[in-house]
C-alpha cells in the first residue's frame, strides 16, 4: 500500500468504495452523457439489467458508454444483482463495443462490481468464456477505450470491461483480484480478517498508479464521492473529453499496438529483479 497509508486508512477506502450512497454508473452516465439512448440485450439469451449500455454525446463527441450498475435502493440492487454481471451482461457489453467500432465511436466503460456473478446458471451459460472473449476481443478493437473504476473493481468481473487504452480510478475506488473478504478467506482461512487483508492487497488508486496499472486518479472531496459528486464528475468529464480527442487522432493500428504494449509490458516486480 501507499507508504503513508495505515491499515485503517486503506480500510476506509474500501468502505468509501462500497458506501451505500456512493453514486452508481447510472448517475455518472446522466452527468456525462447527453441525448443518451439505452440499448438492451445480448441477442443470445436476455438483457442483463446489471449493465447499462447505450449511445450519446460526451460534449460534442458521439460515444458508446457501458456501465456496471449496482442500483441505488434495495429493490434496484436486487434487480441489478448488486452489480454482479451474468455472462449475457458481458456479451451485451461486447455487442455494444463491436457496434461502436462499426460506427467509429469511442467507448467509455464504467467499472463498479464486487465480481462476476458465480451462480450455477451463470456458469452453465459460460461465465468464464464470456469474460475471456471480452478480454480477447477488446485488445483488438479499432476505437478508443477508456475504463473508469467508479467504486469496486473486483476480479474478472471488472476485467471483463477493463482492457482499455487507459484505466482511471476515482480516489476512493478499489481495484483488485478479488474482495478483501475472499482474499482473507484464502490467506487466513478467516473472512473476518478482511481489514488486514486489504492492507496488503495494494488495491487503492494510489497503489495502482504507482504500479502503472492505471493512468489517472480522479480526486474526491475528503468526505467522499457521495457528499459532492459534481466536483469529481466535472473533473472527469473535462479530462475524458481531452483524452478521447487525443486518442481519436491515432490510427487504428497505432491504437491497437499501444493497447497491446500496455498489457504486455514488463511489470514492476520483474523490473526490480
């Protein structure tokens, strides 16, 4: 973790990322995108309500936006499956990304999930295959992709829409291989030690920027995103418009090669050997 962050400080970030009043993808989309038209379904099985996807304008740039939606009250959280996608959610996301490529629209992806849904039905319908297909297909898409970790970025559930030209995180978001509770269950055989686990997982935005896994941190007010989202959203919108205009100038071949290099480059630990 950040050398200046205590165990309590790291755990506070986890709690902020999960705060019940933290804005969801729907709220962020409403702020960022004008003339938004939502699109539904994966054309194979059903529409997954835990994914909001569609087209609209970011400033004057036509974009496709795809967000993992947790819901903002009990009824909506159950309907949205707490942001845990089924395989048809990942297939819907990929369908919209392919459509964006066809019409040369950049894609903005909003990550906010504790992980992909691990239920029997999801596994029967090819959860692992759906995520793997997204990883493979996204690396070769010929349009700009930017992923934003809004709250929780958990495991393969986050990676399924995380293979992008740049990955940004809100200051109190977390991004990790699995939840602190899951990590503690494996490492300590005790999920109640999640706080201790979080401190060694290096899951904060500061950690991941240091490792070069993400490119930018969107600041939040000290009290958290739920107390003043407009401050952070305004910064994000300005930076997104600027970056997408830069990426749109690149040739598709350059865009793809840069993305490939980003995910194939030697990691921090390899360099330290």
